[in-house]
C-alpha cells in the first residue's frame, strides 16, 4: 500500500440514492457549472451596459440547445457504444450517465443564444464576450463529474498525482457497474494520469487569461469568446492525446484531436480578421430602446461604468442622445451627449450610464 500513498484516490461512487431518487454527481456538476456561468455572465453583461436578467433569458434558450447539441456530438462520434449488435440504442438518451461533447454543446448552444439575442435585439458577439469566462469555468466544474464517474483518464503513471482507479460493483448483484456501482475494495486496479484534472486546471487558467486580456486590451466584437475558444482548444489538443478511453479516430487520430485543431484555427482566423475593429462595445440604451427592448452596440471606453462620458466607435456618424443618470438623492438629470455608435438597422443609437 505504500506505493499508493501519494496518489489521488477516486470517489467510491458517483451516485447516491435519496430514497427512490438517484443523485448523480455528474448531473450536479453540470448544474453547478451552468449556475456559475449565468451568475458571472450576468455581472459582466450589466457592467457592459446590459440589463439585469437578460443573460438568464438567453440561457433559457442556450442551455437546452447546448445540452442537446453536446449529446448529439457525443453519440455521433461514439456511436459504437450505442448502436450495433448487443447494444441498446435507448442508452443514447441516458445523458445522466455522462457523455456530453463540448463542441456540440457550444455550437448548438450558440444557435440557441443567437435565437434569443435576435428576439431581444441584443448583439450576439457582445453577449458571447460577456459569457466567455463563465462558460470555461463551467467546463472546469463539469470535469469534476468525470472524476466522480471515474472516466476520461490517461495512461498509467508513477507520478505522485496519479489517479487511483477502483473496480465498482452493484452491491445487490455483485456484477461490475462502473457508473452506478460502489467500490467495496479500495485497492487500485491501476494508477493513471488524471486528464480530467489537467483539463480542469487548464480551463481555470484560460478563464484567468481571457479576463486579464479583456481588461488590459478592452476586447470586444466577439474577441473575448474567440480567445476562450483558442485557449481551450490548445489545451484540449494535448490533453486529448493523453486519454486512453475508446474514441472514434480520423486518419489515426482521435476525432476530438482533429476537432481541436480545426476549431483552434477558426478562432485564430477570427481574431486576426477582427483585429482592426473598434474597442469594446457596450449595450447602450435610451428611452426609446428601453420601450421596445432593443439594444445597440456602441464602443465603451470604461467597461460600461463611465458616467456621462463620450463614447467613441468606428462609425462615421454622430447622433444626439439623451443620457440619464440617477443621483444618490434619487434625482435625475438629463444631459445631451454626442455618441459615435455602431448603427443597427431600425434602431436609433442611444447612450445610457448606470451607476
């Protein structure tokens, strides 16, 4: 046993029974990640001039779309697990047993967000920039679910942070059950690279990177989101190579390795193409915009917190806007400001500063 004293033990189970209700660690981690992403995204969105509650409205569309997209990608790329002789196709719907592909989740979740943004008149790139750090932290939290499911690990290792893998069985039948079973014997069957942990730490690092870059360079127009995608895929590339679980291969490479390269290149191209755009946009709202719920993307010089400031952008036209500031005594003062804002068809640009 002295060989394993410095290693990381696995949980003895990933499911707890609360009467007839199974509490699955994987599902709880996914839910916790979603809550964190919405909460942090809401704060960042309001700081950019958005209205509180809009991120939640977007999540109503984006989250279900993302879960469906993540599952579709997983089943499509790991179809031998669910279809063929001796397989149960209905297991493709058992999302609680694990199996969500982040590529499908982000892609279809983005479609849901786009639909919701269109309904609310919100520029999708600005919303994506606000959500990006929370999304990658949510992915880190979700990786804890893989730890409880005792899955997605790498090859054998003698490193001190190696992960102990136990054999889990169904206590009622004595048969092997890796997901819903319990480890009655805590003697490791093997010690492996905890690739879930590598990705968790990498994701937290990406979150710190994009928050730092966003504050220093005042990124906008979807560049924060693109930087998140590039950072995440760079890490997923080398971590995916380390994994030993069965996966569909393309030209001898795991399909997620290929996907990482393609998506990384796409994110880099987007960053290059948008490099000459203006600074960070802010959702500016005037009385008319508030009345019909539409939003206009302008350029924010101070992270959406400037009061009665001149907002600069790359547009050539200047429009007169009315800005409303609420004083601590509850009084309101209106000041005419000149705003250079990006025009959106059918919406008059307006500026508002909230303290």
